[in-house]
C-alpha cells in the first residue's frame, strides 16, 4: 500500500474512538474525527492519502448518520478504503451500506464489540486488520 493512511471516525461514547486510535497508531496514520453534525475535522483531504479507513458505531442496524454524511460528501475523493465498526449486538447491513455510499468496496473490514473496546480487548483483531492492510 503506497501513500499515507487517514483514519476517519465518528464516536458518540468513545468505543469507536478507542479502535480508531489503535488503528491510526499501528498504521502510522492521521486521525480525523467527524462531529455529531457530520462535519469532518478540517485539514484532512482524503484524496491526498493512499488509504482511508472509516469507522462508525452501528446505529439502528446501520452506519451512523455522521459517517453516512461523510461518505456521501467525500465519495469522489476517497482512495483505497477499509471499514471498521463497533457494535452492541451485530453489524447487520453496516458495511454494505458504507460501500454503497462510498461507491467502492473496502479492502478489509473489522467489527469489534463495543464492550470489548471499552475493556481494551481489541489488540488481536486490530493487529489482524492492520496486517491485512499492510500487505
Ligand atoms: C442510538 C444507538 C443505536 C444503536 N444501535 C445499534 C444497533 O442497531 N445494533 C448494534 O449492534 N448496536 C447498536 N448500538 C450500540 C453501539 O453500536 C455500540 O455501543 C458502539 O460501540 C458505540 O460506539 P461509540 O462508543 O463509538 O459511540 C446502538 C447504540 C446507540 C446509542
């Protein structure tokens, strides 16, 4: 994978943020938070990265509204993509919905239970996800 990595995420209660930080650290990438209103932190142009990793909590069996907005707004600017989600019960159509909005399939996805993120039990899955992206 050539080029730098950008990790874009929305997190209401911190679980997705925990995973986003771990991925960005391992990828040596930048972190960009999307606000409740769907506004991305300024200064991060996705088209200037080789890989954008997008993370969302599962809300209503789907992608959170802020990340729906981000993907719609940036669909023409997104390079290679990967997705992650934190969830309570199951991810349902979350990743499929994200692909549709981005107009592109992800290179890899990972889903992590919110309770595991809260307890810091994420290393194995984050390592495997990052390893697959570094190939
Ligand atoms: C409004 C709301 C809706 C949710 N809907 C779902 C859902 O449909 N399916 C699911 O598995 N978890 C659902 N959850 C649980 C969250 O996805 C889970 O707690 C997640 O880790 C929260 O991430 P965050 O701390 O980054 O906000 C919901 C949580 C909230 C607050």
